[in-house]
């Protein structure tokens, strides 16, 4: 019996100890938990403290802004376009290239223009000596003289016939002869025109000296610049496998930009769309699509697209590789800012707004980008002035602690 009582007392003691331990453990955990939580929240508190210690504005006078070469820009509403960027090459406008050729056999007697010279339409480039043109001019003179004589005879016979001084048969005969002579004269004139002799030159043939009868002037068919000369003095030109092309003239006041557009993007491209052209050297211009080929290249599976580009200063040279941005869609944005003005600070996009004392950091939300400009959805209002260039120095100044000089 005594053993049983001792066993029961021992079990009761173990139970009491377990209850006491269970009550003691939560107290320890409650004591330790603030320290653990404090350790977890320490990095976030340090980050907030560091951010709170940074400047929100940069003091800068007008003189310092000028020395730092910071350009200011006033943000305004503007158009934002969605664009397709493709490679391209500047080429001459096919309608503004002239290959000057001869239509007769002869020898180069004079060269009045050289490579690189600017020419105007109708200006004499060279003079040929040709037996063929001499024969044609002689034939024209003979036909002209015969026609004048026959016309006089026909007019005389008409007057006599009206006065019943000659029979009708003679009048009809002279009238037919006059018509035939007029036809031969016109044929001789057309032959000269076929050889390249102009109307005003033909009219001067009766008054020209004999030495000029064998000469033929080669004139510029268009205004432009002479880029090729294929003959020298004394060169035989014309038929019988001889050189027929003498010069090449190009008018570069307008050029083409040939673009290569993939078949996947081709449905987005159409004629009369605007194109922004840029070269590696920073040169930029605006063109317009004038032709979209319905055919695809069998190797590249791309289509040829041609855009016309005005070139009054002749700064766009054929052969230049360019990048073309084809405008596909366009919308009106409430605020548009230069893309160079946007900086990233603490993971957020910011701009620097001009204030009376310098610049204020302003968080912004951005929309679509169009070349060197970006849409600002919030954070800026139209009419505000911001730093547009060289904003890295402002970002560096902003990163310093507020108590740092």
C-alpha cells in the first residue's frame, strides 16, 4: 500500500512540473519576440532613413545652370506616334537622272562641261562634228529653197487661173508640186529633229556659216550636276559599236530613300505615310512614302518601299545608309517631355522641375515614347519648365545626404 501511495505522489509531481513549464515558455517567447521583430524591421527602417536624408531639391543659380550646360525645356501638349523602324538607303530619284546620248555618228570636237559642274536645262555640254548631220542640214537647206520656189510658182499660177490666163490643168499641176515640196521640206526638218537638232537651231541654219553645218550641239535635258563624263576630245561616238552615252546628269534637289519592309510588317505600310529619316552622323529629315512594291524579294521575303525626301541643300548623298521610322498611328498627348530629361532615382522615373531656387525632383508616370520624346501621364503639367539635358549632375547632387555640403 505504501508503494502505491509513493507512485501516485511521484506522478502528481511530474504533472505539476509539466504545467509549470508550459506556463513559463510563452513568457520567454514574449520577451524574445520584440528583438526578433526589431531585427527584421531594421533594414527597412535604415532604407527609409536614408531616403528621408536625401535631398528633394537642388539649389542652383542661373549662372551655375549655364556653366553646367543644362538646357531648359517647357513641356507642352504634343503628338505621339507609333512607328515602325526599318533600314534604308538614299538613292537618286529615278525621274531626276538623265543619260545624255547621241543619235548620230561623229567625233567630239568640244567639251564645255566637266565632272562636278552644275548645269541648267538646255545648256551646251559638248559639240560634235558629224558628216551625217552635215548631210541632213544640207538636205534641209535644199528642201527649204525648193519649197519656197515651188510655193511662189503655185501662188503665181493661182493668180493667173483666177484671171483665166492659164488653163485649169496647169494650176492643178503647180498646186500638187507645191504640196509635194512642202512635204519634202517637212521631212527634212523632222530628220534634223530626230538627230537631236532643236527647233531654234534649225531656224538658224540658213544664216549659219558653212563650218557650223557639220557641228551638232549636245545639250543638257535637265538641270542638275554632271556626275559622269564618258568621252574625251576626239572620241568617235555613235553607231557601229561606238560609245553613245556621253554624260550622266543627276538632280539631287529631291532624292529617294529605298526601304526594306518585312512581309509581316507590310500590311501596316501604305503610300503617303510620313517617314522620319536619320543618318549615323545625326542628320535628320522627313520623307513621304510614294511607292510600296506588291512583290517580295525571293531571298529576304521583304518588299521594296520608296520614300521621297526633299534635299534642297544637297546634304543627303546617294549611298548613305539611314534608319527610317514609319509613322503608323498618332495620338494627342496632354504633356510631352524630352526623353533625355527622364532619370531613374530609387527605382522611380523622375524629372527636375525648374523652381525659383533651382530644381525640384518630381516623380512622373510615363506613357508611349516617340523618338526623342515621351508621353508624361502624371507628375507634370503643361507649361512647366524642366531640365532637358545634362541631368546626371542633378541626379548626383540629389543622391547626396541632406546634411552634406
